[in-house]
C-alpha cells in the first residue's frame, strides 16, 4: 500500500499499512480495496455510538454483508454509521441501555 498526504507526496508506510497489506495477502484480498480511514471511521462510530465491543462485530458483519452481495461497501458503511449514530437514542426508546 502506498500512502500519500494532502499534497499527494508519498509518505512512509505505517505499521497499520504493513498489517493491512500482510493480512490482505494472507487472506487473498486485494489490499487496494481496503479504505483504512473509512473502515476506521465506521469502527469508531460503532465504538462510540453503541459500545466498544461492538467494533469487531460491526466490521465483521459489514464485511460479511459486502462479501455476500447484500450491500455495497460504500452504502454498507453509510448505513452502519447512521445506525450507530442513533443507537443510544433508539436503544433508550426500546427500553435498553444501548451498551
């Protein structure tokens, strides 16, 4: 994976970039399809909007849905973030704690 800054200049690979590249290779996935920043945003939304343990479950379910063809990646990320953003309010209306 090659990263660049806002000016388009190449920046050194981070440990996270190296991990994503290695894991993608191990799992037979093109690392070019991994939008790290967008996936981290979805993970953050789940952690803050639902609960920290929701993060790995959320990213797994999102990936599974995309792989099974039930939703595209961009639409899945948008819908996941929207659901997480309103989760505390929704859970409270349903009588739950949300966490």
